[in-house]
């Protein structure tokens, strides 16, 4: 790394030398800028937190009401040791932000996790991704393989609604599992609440409260602990975290139809490995075309890739004539929930037949596969 870099790797996390602070550090530090409240990006134990205004409720719900937190509105800037810092929407979950840093005539942007897919296909539960011009863009790459291409969200929600309606007519509960922060609220905001009652796990309801307090419209939900009418459950959509799968918690629903909502459901084997009836491809991360579009929109000549299939993405960027490298990070949210393939090769072998990787798009060779990180969602 040359001397002027605004972000470098340190054992604690990504570090800004002139500003003397970290971005989403995985070890306790004095000053942490937090891109979003997923557990692997927002860890306990930092002395000072800086995050976006809309993330405050979810951050305090997850890390404790008493953390020392300064908030910044999107687009508002502060200066710290001569580094001008501002936060910009990432479209991933409520409050998610890209971090823009300006110092010594350079602009760097660290994306955190972000969602960009087809045109107009924004995440309804948070502000949409905003491209920020920069010299160097630090991008996530969770789904950075050509096989990952999301259908329009409307089609996914139509499938979910049809599945729920069919189950309700047959007197069977519909158990839909997805990460309790972000994915669950996205499901709630997207389904047709006219089909039947919506029942949620307590962990989901805690986050729903924070979303509603932040002004995000969600349909009415019942905490499962408050439901006394057992007949109601037979028509219900039940939204719960993946950890309930196979646990005693699901017995109260009798014999529910179960499903899993995740970007990993794009892969043929993922639903089978999960052992669920249905898999819905719904991700809070950019797909392969979305990553390409987002990176191009920054105008950055230098790109640093983090978490997930770095080698494939770095090679593709280099083929586009960009200066590209990778940072090793310790972000791993939902890694254990999703049972995604461990390597790029495994993912490719698992791709449905109808998804063809374009020519020259950077198919991984064996060396890449050995290097590829487990992705996360
Ligand atoms: Zn995340
Ligand atoms: Zn992440």
C-alpha cells in the first residue's frame, strides 16, 4: 500500500490512517464508523460509534441502548483530523451507508454491503443505493460471480404470495425463513397482506419495531407469543430467522410448508441442502450485473474488493482496465445460516442450467476457487 491510501488493512479492521478511525472493525477500537447494523459489521466493544441517522434504532436494538453513538444524516459531512467524512445510502438494510472520505485531493468510498439489481428494483425498506463519484471504491462482492442474477423483485413476491395463498387454502401454515434484520422486513413490505394474518418470531418483531419507529411502512404483524387462536396459524404467513429450522419452535404450526428466502437459493443445491419445500431468491446484496453497474457509476479507477469471491471479481475488474486488489475482511453475517457453497467452483457446479455465465466474464480456475472466500448474506 502506498503512503497516501485513505483506507488500509489492519488486524482490527479497515483503517483510515489520516483520520485515525476504523470502518466496520472486527476487533474493539476507539473510533468505529459503522456502515450498517448487521452483526459482522457492527460489533460490540468500540468506545465511539459513528453511523447514519436512520441506523440509530436498529444499532441500539442490537448493540445496546447505551453505546456512545454519534449520527450523521445522509449527505451531511464532518471533518476529523482533516478527513472530510460523509455517509450515503447503500440500499442494503435500514440505515445502511457507504462511507465517503476526502483528504489530500483524493476521494475514497467504502461501500459496506449494498443492494443494486435491475433498474427500479430498489429495496422498499430503506433509501436506495446512491452512486458516489470517487477515485477508489472499496466494494463488497458477496455475490460477485456471473451466475448471480436476480429476477425482478415483483416476480419473487408474486411467487411468495402464490405459495402462501395455496397453503392458506389448504389450511397449512407458511413458514418463511430469512435473516431477522433486513430480510424479514423486506419480505413483510413486499407480500400481499390481504392473503391472511402475518405472524412473526420475537427476534423479527424487535427489528420491526425499530423499522416502524424510523417511519418504514410494514403491514400489521402478530408476535407468535401473543397468538392464542390456533386456527389463525393455519392461514398465516410465519416469518422467522433460519435458526428455527428443525427446532421445537416450529411445532406449534403443525405441519407447515417451509421455505427459505436468500440469494443463495439461486443455486440448485441450496434448497435441497436446507431441506425446505421452497426457496425464494431474494437478496439484500447486489447481483453480478448490479455490482458492475455500481462500480462503473463511481467512476473509480481503482477498486478494492472485500468479502466474497474476491479473486473472480478482481480479475474481471483488471480485464476492464482498472487497478484492482482485495482486502481480507472478517465479515461473515448469515454464513452459517445460508449453507452457501464454500468456493466459487462449488457455486458454479451448483448453478441452475438456465443460468449461463457470459464468455470471458471471469470463470474461476482452480487457483481462484482455492482463494475464494465463503460469501455471506
Ligand atoms: Zn449486511
Ligand atoms: Zn457484509
